[in-house]
């Protein structure tokens, strides 16, 4: 008996120590880190000039950050980036009606959107374009293999990644690249035609939170098996196709932006390289198909982003999660989108209704009638520590307080069934201002499409309810919309929005609904209100005139080092065959300039080919250059050396099968005073 009491005492002491340690870990970045203050004013853009033609412009820029930036999405289970498996991009789509203000849909291969990033981009483009802040909307793919540290709240800068802090250098880099894309899209604008379409695809996704989903009162089928999970998803790909007038006088595709509901979690935790996840294959394949079929005089651009996806995971096969399954699912999405794109050939119009509305609400300063809808402060639940289904953290996920479906039955505070992570220490350690609290509601009308952008990860059923409210609001107008897309992760990040019924189950999605059980109801009400505002006043904007963001900061950018060594091949190319869950690849090792000088956002890697082993030319596969603008060339940082140099592995995944007598070699573009490099030949 005495031994049992002693063990219980030790267990209690351990829990106390864990609680204190967790509290210290929660607080220390906010106490010890310096604060970066970012002030942004709402600046008037260039005047809008009416015209006789609808205009469009599209541009793309690379946003692959340097080596060493912490990645966001898997929290403590993420790792710093050691290079890229494929590049991260941002794409700007400028659309201007004949009469009225333009809009810009800005897409990015990032884990989350950010209000401070959106506002900074709007500020940077104001002097160069006619795009006002309320006409710019930032949407992301939610890849979990992209950088963190650029958010507008200390909470997600600290806990979204495996390391804490806002990185000013990363923020400036992303803002500059995105602003440059918008300015380039504006400057390349030309007469255009557009069409909007939708199609369904089942089998690419599955509902990861069936135990919460079946609690919804309007869900008749209460099955929770694997087949039911494949049905309880948002299957819609919604695509806006844009064609533009060429110098020859005909119209050719500029590209498209699209939405789909799928988590960017095909690549699992603990991986190092930047990766666009399923979205990379979705993006590139559609672009290449458009280029081959229509042969426009420019490179077509495809920018997909999240719809209401919060409980919709990639349907990767059990035990095979990783590169191969991510590729398979992404290519399936691209094939379906390609069919949809071609079906719009005959539906293009040169006079599409385009309008916008935007409102920003500070949840810490709600109107009296809304104060009881949301909790007065944000709190994350214990279910967040256990992680979502499919990403369980052993053994944490199996301890009762952190298990999904372990609600607080007392429910005697605003957060109802939510069990507070770290109990009251969370509220003690972080003031309400440390959490995201300025909500952006953005609504674009493009023809018969209403594109609603919200800074939450919205579950399938929560999105249905929000979309229904917006549809009803437009229905009272003379010109209702035919379709509504609710886009998660737009202009900021607030965690999740689950329905009231889903919230009561306290799965991951409910535990991560940080402003309480009525969040979806609040979003639906405000979204419908914004739809009414847009109908009455296109170009409606209810925004502050200026903002100040004060963020606990830490730099993860590699310190500048001037390289003085020379490029050297350390290991000749060798072939590594495919395995059960590994793609085949050629690999070589290279001594090259250090991480601060390698400039991953600039073109770097390509494959050359030769039929005689002497005369090489850039390799193409079905008309597409085999280089790092695709998705099969990789660079991996393998450690620093002396003279400002570093070791790297270069890989060519899924290589072409060499025909007899054909040779290949890696080509590495010039960098930091180093001339272009060519590897030993191989076949």
C-alpha cells in the first residue's frame, strides 16, 4: 500500500512538473524575445480608369525561403527545412471589369495565410497599381511543408512551428515576392475573357473526424466506417478560367485559379524539405496541359487554394503516406481539373460581373449584440496537443486528457466542452492579444461565383452552413449567385471553425476552435451581412485606417557568409532504385556555396541530355523542361564546410528511362560568383 501511495505521489509530482514546464515553455518566448513592431497604413492606390474591355493579368513568383527556416503545420513535430523537394510559388490573378474596381486573387504555397502579410502586400502595391486593400485577397494551399514565422499572432508564430518567433527577414522576403507578383500581373493586363465551372471528385479525400461529423443534427447517415468517410467530404473543384487577347488578335489561356478541400498533409511530420504537397502536382500538371494543348505565347499559370477543408484529409493508402501517394492524389486532381478547364472552351465571356467587399472585426472589441456569440478570449483545447486523426502523437494522443472525443462535461464557462490546454496556465501565460483577434471577411463576386475568404480552417459541414447563409443573402437580390466557395485560410489564421455539434465532441477540430462553440454561427451571420453589403455597394470596405502589429521575434535566416571556395563534385551520380514507399532517383553530392548564398528562390537545377556523351542540351519531357520548376529535382543541405561552402545532395526523382547510348548530367546554375556547374555524365 505504501509503495502504491509513493508511486501515486511520484506520478502527481511528474504531472505538476510537466504543467510548470509547459507553462514556462509557453511564456518564455514572449518574455525573452525582442518585439518587432510593424505599422501599416491603408494607402489609396492609383485611380481606377474605366475601359471598354474587361482586363486580366497573371504573374508568378518564387517564394522558396532559405535553408534553416522552421516549417509550420505539424507544430513541435515539424523540422527546419534542409532544401526543397519542389519549389513554393505565389501567383497573382488581376481581374478588372469594364466598369468598377479590380480584384486580385493572390495564391501562395504556404501553410497558412497571415493578416499582417496581406496588409503589407497591399501597402507595397498601392503606389504601383489600382488595387485597393479591400480588393486583394490572399489564399493559400495549407501545405504542411512550408515555412512558418510570418503570422500576425504570437500564438501561431510560437506553436505553429517547431521553433518560436516572428522572423522579420522571412516576412519581408515573402511580402516583396508577393507584391512583385501583383505588380507584374497588373502591368501585364490585357483584354480578357473568363468562365467559371465546377466538377466533383471523390476518392481523393476522406473525412478524418467522423466521430464529430456524425453528431451534426442534419446528417442522417451516422455511419463512421471507411466508406462513410469517403462520402463526408467536399468533392468540388471550382475553377475560374482566364483567357487573354494575344498580339495576334486571338484569345489564349492565361491560366486559372481553383479551389478544393484537402489538407496539405500528404507529406508526413518529421520531414525536412520544403514541399508543396498534393498541390504542387495539381498546379504544374494543369499548367503543362494548357501549354501543350493551346500553345499560348506565355507560360500559363494555375493557382489552386483551399476550400472548406478542415476535416478532409488526403486519401493516402495506409502505410504509404509520403511522396508517391502525394503525387498520385495530386495528379488525380490535375486530371479532373484539366477536364473541367477544357469544358469551359465555349463558355468564355468578355463581360463578367466582378465586385468585392471586405470587413475587419476585432474580436476583442465586439459590438454589444455580438459579445455573447464568441468567447471573450481565445483558448486552445487539450485535443490540439493530441493532434488530428492520422497524426497522433504517441503516447500523448492516447492519454485521456488529450484524446479526441474527451470533452469537459462540466462545461461551465464560455468554452463549454473544451478542456483547456495547460488548464488556467494558458490564460495566465498569454494575454488575449497574443492570439489572433482581427478577423478579415473578404467576398469577391466573379460572374455567378461568390468567393468568400475566411481566416479559419472550416469543416465540411461548417462550410455548408456558411455557404447557405451567403446564398440566402444573395438570393434576395435581383442577381443571385449560383455557387459559393468558402475558402479557408484567407487573409489570416484563427485555427478552426467546427459546427456546434462537432465542437461538443472535442475532436481535434473542435479543440482547435479557439473562440468557442458559436464560431461557425458567428461567421455565417457576418458573411451573410457582408454579402448584403456587396450587393448594395460593390467595393464596400469597412476597415481601419492603420494597424500596428507587435510580435515577439527571432531570426532564422542564415547569417550572410561570403564563399571563397569552388564548386566540386564530391560524389559521382549514382542510381537508387524504387522501393515500396520510395521513388527511384539519381543522386550526386556537390560542394557549393553556403546556405546564405545558394538563393533557393532563383532557378538552380536542371538536367542536360546527350546522344553522343559529348554534346549536351537541356532535357525536355513531352515539351516540358526537366528542371527545378517542375516537381522532380531536389536539393538537400548536408552541412557546412570551410571557406563559406557547404555540402549538398542533388536528386532527380522518377528519371526518364535512358534509351541506348543516351547520357545525362546535372546542371547547376551560376551562384555567388560561381560559374555554372556540370556533373559527371551518367546513364
